[in-house]
C-alpha cells in the first residue's frame, strides 16, 4: 500500500492569519494520524509564512508516524533538520520567494552539492529524498548522490489530468521504472487530489508514498478531515 503523508502547511497558514493558535497545529497533526495517515509533512520556508521553525521542534512531541521535512537546503534549513532528525528530509530547489515548489532538481548540474548535503543527512540517520521532474536522466543522477529516494513532481500530471489528458502519466511511469532500476525508493507529490491520485497510484510501480496538503485541506472544508483521509487511504490501497 502506498503511504499517505499529510502536508499541514495550510493549517499553519490559517493559524498565522490571526496570530493566535487556532487551529492548533499540533492537535491537527495528532488527529491526522489518528484518522489513519501514515506520515506528517512540513515545508518550512525562510520567511516562516506558514510553518515556523519552532513548529518543526514542537511536532516532535506528537508525530508518531513518519516525519518528513521538505525544503531548500540552505544553511538554516540544514541546521534545522540536523537538530530535529526527522524520518525523512526531502530536498526541494525552491526559491525563497516561491509561492510553492515549481521545479525539480537538475541532479546532474548540482550533483556535487547534493552529494555533500545527502551525505551529511545520512550520516545522521535521516532518510533522504530528492524532488525531481519525471525525467529519467534526473532520476539516474539522483542515485549517484547517495539519496535513498526521489519524489516525482506531479504538477504537470495533475494539470493535464484535469483537462482530460491521461497520456501525461507516461513520463512518470518511465521515471518510476528508472528509479527501480537504479535502486531508489519512490515518492510523489504536488497537486495530487482525490480526483487524480488513484489513476496515478494504479499506474506508477513501486510508489512508496504520496505527500498531499493543499488539495486535501481544501477537500476537507467540504467533506471533513477524517472522511477525506479515509477516502485517500481507500484510493491508495492495493
């Protein structure tokens, strides 16, 4: 079964809008796991506009499943991850002013840098994943950095699926097969939703985990958080 990791950034965005502690991020993390999610994901950014760096430490008290921290490996982020020591760190090449992640790593161009960062995280017992576009060469090069997994950037798939075009699954299948060939675990994320996640999961071999936040929280506004998580788990089941 493909694991569901819930990205709770949007809960932090809502909390920060009023400056208090409603909704309570830690309570939501507890509830999400109680409802069946197998992981919690956060993506702190330097301006702390949603997840705050302190949140990463506070969540250690309540995350009993897999704990995944995503972000651009700038020095501040690296220091945070080394102190928190989550289950997994996902390295994402997003600019500081990016609204959301919008591209994967060029793992050929940045091989030396990524190898250095991956080595440090793995020395500290942290599983590492690289955020990449569905390009076989980028997957192949990811393996040479020592990373444990890649996370496929699924925005293009989601966009075209919404337009009725299912053919855009093809490069993701090829990338997944390449990951299997070079011994990398496989994650996926970005714009996956109740509408498109089952088709993606059913066609992608050896998909270990999906990380879903924005769509899941939006869907929960209408359907309820516990119900939405159960719907995702049903769609991800073998």
